[in-house]
C-alpha cells in the first residue's frame, strides 16, 4: 500500500511524508524538510509517526523552504539523506562536514530503493543548482511529486506519465502576479522560465498526463499573495471536469489529509 500526506506547502516551508507498506513493514520517507524543526516534529506526530521512524529523507533542492531544518534533524537522528550533487555543493559549509557520511547523491533517472519504496528523481527547470523532483512507487501504484519548476518540459511530462496520484505545483495566477506589489525583478523571477508554475501551466501539465486511473490531484506550493485556493482549483477542475471540492489544496499550516494512492 502506498500513501502520502503533505505536512505543509508554500514559501513558508514544504514537507511531504510518503509511506509504502508491505505486510507488517512500513517504509517512511520525508520529501523535503522545509519546516522549522519543532513544527516538523509536531506535524509528524499528528501523522502518527516521528523523525526516529523515518527511513530516509530526500531534499529536492537547496532553497530554505525545502532544505530547512535538514541539518538539525541529522544532528539528532542518523537518517540517510539524498540530494543531487548540485544541491550538496550549494549547501556546503563547515557545519555539514560532520554529517556528510549520511549524505547520498541522487541523480536524474536513477532509481533509489528504500525498503518497500522505490523513487526515481527527475530534473526540473528552477533557479537552483540542480533541482530534482520525484516519482514514488511501491511496485504497483505510482505517485508524482512536482513543484518548483518554471515551465513544463517533455522530460517532466514523461516522468509523470501513468501516475495514480499527483502533488502538483499551482503557484500563482498570472494576472494576480502582474497586478501585485512585487518589484518587477521578483515578478520576472516567479513567473519566468526558471521560477514557479502558474495555474494555467499546471493545468496544461495535468492535461498531458491525465488518464483514467489518476485517483488524486493535490494543488501545492500556492503563493499566499498571488493565488487563491479557488483559482487553483478552478484551473485544475477545467481539465478534470470535476467539482472544486474534488481538488485538495495543500495548506502552509496543515498540509493535507492522508491519501492512499
């Protein structure tokens, strides 16, 4: 059985818990550590687990809302952590030296196996050193996790084909972004080819990977200033021909409920 729960999503911090269960054994992997340590501990507790029960951590890239408290976690718990070579180089400082024995390199297209869970990273266009997103599977069901990308590439579309659940970035509404009080350089960064995915671009990606066995679609990484849950839902609902209530929006403070893939 494959299931997942977002613990918090947005510029204030990102983390998603993925579990794969076979028989009596459950594999638990945390995707990103972008929350404050105490908040992460509390949200894991609310999800029925703890840092001590994690089998692995995967960090998508070095931005603070994704790598967050990873170093603090590793100082307390010897959890193996995966990241790209580019991300590792981007976070280099002396405080990581004592932890590097826990750090493993992740590579585009190279499957990682953690107990009952297999995960394949794929590159995305974002303004980080070497950002990766992730496709997870228990060998039967497939979950695609994709945020922090400025535009949709054929490589991203290929990586997400056949997924039974998607956690998909719907960062901003393009009109709201342009009307916002953001300085022009920030508008260009967020809305540019190496920034974040607009609602309409997310809908286009969904259109390209949609299939009859797609069970759950989660809207994630919404901008608090330049988007609303209603606008994000509306964009995705047009593709899925569903009710707005069928689309779960991952919140910064509570994430989402558990979803079985």
